[in-house]
C-alpha cells in the first residue's frame, strides 16, 4: 500500500490518487456511522411523520455550509451535497421505520 501523504505534500498523481482513495474509504466509514444514527432514530421515533423534520434538515444543511465556507470550500456546492445526503438519510430512516414496525 502506498503511504498516504497530505495534499500539500503530494508530488505525484499516484500520491494524489492514493490520498483520494483513502479519503473515500474514510467517507464511507463515516456514512456507515451516520446511517447507523438513522437506524437509531427510526427505532426511537414513535411517529412515522416525525422522521421528516424540515427545520432540522435546514439547520443541518446550514451548519455544513457554514463549516465548508469557513474551510474555504464552495458553500453552495456543499449545501447541495448535504441536501442530497439528508434526503437520502430521511429515505433510509423511513425504510428502517417501516421495517421495524412490519
């Protein structure tokens, strides 16, 4: 396995690609944990209608966009990405809610 170096220290495309691939693996691990929280929410929430919370959705997206902007990342693109992530999370939670109660 190629040693992962920080983006600023990359000298070759092989190093860049190794770093991107490792980051993608880490992102999947984080998504697995995030979706685990969706399973927990589906288990805890007693009312299916409470799965979708537009206020919470807006707050989560705004927080991600603010953090992205502070990190020098494109705020609008991150907000779009987080909107898709939250929608996928809601859909997953609804499936889990139904599964747990079938």
